[in-house]
């Protein structure tokens, strides 16, 4: 499983490539995660496909510029990466942020995407396919407040990788999600600062750049241009939330080759690190089209 760095759009991405003579699947992680989030899913696909895991810009071991975090810009990174790996086309599996990037890739570079799986990108924050139930003025105030907090509060710097991991453990242990795979993902993610401390790789200034674009996304513009087979992976909770369900069903109707697989008990997005086998089986069934 050779790790390598690929230069794209004036930055370098860290990737992990599991070779196989079959078709390739590119895996795109959620915000704040990295390529290590897929380790429990790898065995489900490894015997049938070439697997390419990517640290998106600003994450993991990839370069961390202050800008370039619109889904279209990150999709352009992946589009530039593919030919350098000898790939004309690939399947894409994306979770949350990764689903947004995969959706942009499928819409803007349809010749490069064989199929797309979205664990996320199932609704906008506001608008006709959104989940916001307040006024537009309230939404704009909410967005402004969140962006101000991201820009004004400094990143937490930890004295050691162990201290960073311990903070993450305390944050997640109450959910029952903490395990050795999440710990490995957190350790891999630690970024050493100039003075010898450690922060999470995806820092607040990068998050602010991402969210400034995210709150303006209109996913319907992308769904309407997806030509490849598309699988949506909502948790059961989506069907218990009327705005989320309506948004997902509305977006689904825009893409002509879309299926939905409901994975019982699915915990978005940490299901990949807890119990990914049911979701992986749903994907394998989908890929047998």
C-alpha cells in the first residue's frame, strides 16, 4: 500500500494506493478526518478494486493552504490527481465533505466518474432543498456568527500528540464511538507547529474558508448534472426529519440514475470507523450494476 504525494494545483496531496488490476475506487473523507478513516472499510473492497485513499487539501498529511476549500476547488484537485495515477475514470465514495467533493467531481468532470456514493451532501443548509426553518435574516445571522467564531478563536495547541488524542477521546468517548481505529486516525492527523506543539491538521482558518462557501452551496445545480449511477446513503434519522427527507428526495429526483440505501443504525459519518460492513455491502451491491 504505497503512500505517495501527488502535485496538483500548486499543492501536494497525500495518497495511499492499494494496487489491483480492476477498476479503481477513490475514497474521500469527511471534514476534519483523513485517509485513515477508511481502514476498516478497505478489506470489503480490496479483492475486487484498486483503492485510492486521499487526504484532501488542508487535511492529514496533504498541504494546508489557507484557501481553496470550495467543493469545486477540491474536486479540481482530485481531477488533476487521477491522470497522474494512470486513471482515466474511477468510482468515488465520499463522506460528508468528501461527498460534496465527489458530487462536484461527477457534475463537472462526468467523463472521469464511473459511479458516485454519497454519505452526505443530501441537503443544502437553506433554500428550496435546505433544512433551515427560520427566516433568511436569521440564517444569515447564524452564518455570520459561526464564521466570526471560527476566525476569532485560536486553534488549541497541545504539548504532545498524546495530549491531542486524549482530548479527542474525551470528546467522543461519551458517544460510545471511541476505538483503536479512531485513535489511529487522530494520531495520523496531528500537525506539528513551528514551536513544537501539535494541532489538528484542518485548522480554524481553513474551516472558515470552507464554511464561507459551504453555506452558499446549492446542491441542486450539481445533482442535475450527474450522469453516472449515484447511490445515496442516508441514516435512518434522515427519514425521521421531514426537512431533511424532503430535501434528499427532491435532490434525488434531479439525478436520473439514483438509488437510496438505508443502512440500519448508520451513524454519519463515524459509521465508517465503527461498523462499516453493512454500508460496504450496500455499495458492493450497487457497484454490481
